[in-house]
């Protein structure tokens, strides 16, 4: 069952966003040295694969691992004919990185959908040395939801023009240098290179004022934390920083784009938080911008009608997916290993994460420590963003955790790790009704 969401705390939000410079994601399903895929089936889909699937790529190959059987208070989904019910069904699933065995995400998955996980442990960053990419696919394979976890970058240039910014990956410092992009520009990059070409914005959802206020405060706290950290750690080495500016942005857009010669529609959302500071060196002021993208969420369909048809499932996934503490812990431990190698000027000897190395990290994992505020990361912040922009009711489940459900849903019923959303009079027999908090 999904773990309870932790409240967002501005006092620690800056630490989660970036404490070190980070890496870059260049497009397509990540294929790092230890990247691999895991697929979870709720029911067997039928129909033809859309053009963005490549059956020859291991990313799309199926793993038919058995699923856990939920505790039952009534008939479970395998015993029901879901076509007889007017509402929708979903079940909780924990998605795991097959290359390391580390739990990555808890998610409330719409019934009949499948999910595939791939983790790229070669991401060039000490804060986010892994990007998890998850694709959820509808039973008829006409819609797909894509989620990419946190990634971070550095823009750097000087005030004299002698050292202009360049986009490149520095393997000696383990930093990806990339010109700053706000949230909308990040989405433009995805629909004009990563996911396809010819990306055109069809419509855009305004950012709620209360969430923009939260982003502004978070960006300011992030900037203060970055500057304080540099001055405390680097002061003894003559490295100092002066706060310049900061920005927090969010973008929720509908795109039309082309992939494999076909046109698709997509709803997409992302966050971006940046902290700019000035660092003097030998009489030259270097302007550095640390910026992080805590998560990217996309729903793709062949046309607008199909996209609208699956909007509820898209929101169900995005509102209730939670990055696991174990995944955050493993990233932090692996990032510390990379940072130590960089400090020892042995970056060229950095090895890709192995399953044995990951399990060694997890032997030291203490859930009571990493689940506290001190372990709050950009992935955790991405878990909470939908609380601010969607009109949702929160329900407490039988085990004390919570789920988020759109206010248009009449009632919610639970049976173990399975849920029904719809009319009370049409709920499955024996299932427990949940009451909004």
C-alpha cells in the first residue's frame, strides 16, 4: 500500500532541490550501463502497438512476474466483470528497478493498464545519479502516461565574455552544463527532440496563484541554502558565492507533436526551480545557475478525443504516485560515492551502479531515518506538487495512508489494495466505503 504523503516544508525544500551540480538526460528511454526494464501487468492488453513502441528494444520486453494477491473484504478484481460497473477501478502496485531490486515508486494504477520501469544509473550527477523512467499503457494501447524523475543541471558563464556558457557534460566534475530553461521551455525540449518533433502548444492551464507563491518561496529558500552551503564549505578554499536571483516555474500544457511520422496529442506538466549566484575568481565574476526539474509527467494519445477520454486515468496516476524512500536513499548513497571519487580526482574510475553495490547500500538503509524531513529530496517534492494544482479530495485508506481523488468522483470503495471510483449504488459487494477527510 502506498505510503502517506509527507507535508511540504519550506525549511527543507531547498535542500531537496539541489545540494550539488547535476546531470543530463538526452532523450528516449535511458540506456545506461546498468539500465533495464520491468513490466507489471494488471490484465493482458490487446490491440496493436502505437508507433512509439519498439519491440526490438529491451525497454519494451515483458517481465511476467507474478503479482501479490490483495487482502480481500469482498470479491477482488480478478473475480469481477468490470464491464458491469459504471465507475472505474484501480489497484496499488510497487514498481521496482529490475537491475538493482530497489523499490522505485508506489502507484495507484488504473485497472487493465500495464507499467514498465527503467532506471538509468549512468546519469551524470551527484544529486540525481539515476533517472527512473516509467511508462504506463492503457489496455487498448491507445494512451500512454510517461513519468521521468528528478534531473538537474548547471548554467555557467562570466561577466567579461571570456568564458561564455557552453552545453557539455564534464565527466571530471560530474556536472552537465545546460543553459537554463524554465518549465515551459523544458516541455518544449521534450516535444521537440526527446519525444518527437514539431511540438506545438495547443493550450496551457494557468498556474494557481497560491502555488506560484509557494514556488517563489521555495526558490528563494533554495537560493539561500545553495549560497550558504558554498560559503561554508568553500570559504576555506577561497570559493565564495553571492546570491543573485531565483525562479520557480510550473507548466501544464497540451501539445500536438510528431513521432515516427504520426501526429499525437499530449498533456504534459513539469516543475523547474533555479538558483543563480555570483562567484568571483581572479577578478572575474562567474554567474552560475543551478536548476532542477523534479519530475516530468506526460499523457500521449493519437487524438484529442482519446486524450480527453483518458484524462481521469492520467490524473489518477500523477496524483497518487509516490517515489519510494529506498530509491532516494540509494541515489544519495551512490551520489556520495561519485562525489568522493571526484574529490580524489578519480572521476575516470567511476563505475556504473551494480546490483551488488545497490544491495550493499540498502543493507544500511534505515526507513525511520530516511523518511524524515532530513531525507526530503526533489523526488519527494515532485510527489507533493499535485496537491497544489488539482482540485482533489483526500481519503484515508484502511491502513492509514492516503489517496487523492478528483472531486467529480461520487464515492470511493476499497478492497485490500484495490479501489472502486464511482456511484455508491454500483459499488462491488463487500467493499469498504472511504469517507473524504
